[in-house]
C-alpha cells in the first residue's frame, strides 16, 4: 500500500501552506483530510474552493449536508461520514435527519427525503436520472437549479471520498465521537 503523508502547515508544500492555515482558522485544527490533500496543492485548493461555492448554493445547510452525507454513505467513506456528522451538528441539522443519513433510513420531512433520494439517484446512476426521478424531485418542491447543485455537491464528495479511500486517511480525534461504518449503520 502506498503511504500518504498527512501534512501539517510546517511540512506541507509551499502552495498548500496558506490553505492549511485558513483551514486551521476555520476548524481550530488542520483536519487530516486537508493535510493529506496538501500533497497536491491543486487538489486542496480545488476542494476548498468548490466547498465554498457549494456553500453559496440555494440549498440550505441541512440540504447541503443531506447531499454530502448521502454521497459519503454511498461511497462508503467512513472519514467523511464522521466529519460531516460533527459538521452537521455544528450547523444545526436536526438529529433525526443526521441519524437517517447515517443509517440509510427515510427522513420524516417529505421534501428532505426527496432530496436524499435524488442525491442517491445521482450518485448511483453516475448522473443519469430518469425523467421520473427528475419529476419526482421537482414535484417535491425543488428547482432545476437545485438539480445542478446536487451534482455540484456530488462532485465535491468525489474529491474527498476518493482521497480518503486512496490515502486511508486517519480519523481526527475531533471527529472520533461520530465514527461510522457501513456495517454498524446496517445493523442499526
């Protein structure tokens, strides 16, 4: 197995240092995912930039976390499921929504459930939803803009989930209370 270094601000390539410094300011520490991405400063910059753009979408914080966590689960990214559980809690996402995302169970709110289902369709079909899928999503109250923003969130998760898979990123202590695995989620 290839070993990927988890960089600190001091050990990171020069182009990544200011990005890690910004991340430390936001989180209070440099998350291991970002320290790993620092090996390729372009990836780190792309990920952080795309995350900032996704935050500007018409989707609410709860809706964005639904897209992100649905992709994390489908891509079996244990690191991102734990990290986004903690981030979702900090952003005020209701516990029942977080639990549904972690256990792949329906969300009680019908509109949010339609988003969870559509995000899964986009991931599972690699961007080939049926007309029925699109109409069901729009019928639940979402716009064509939201369809494209689900794709944006899915692209963001490809960057982080795949990095974690390849690098086997160690879970940060700050995210450990929300550790997740597909096997445990299925048993719940």
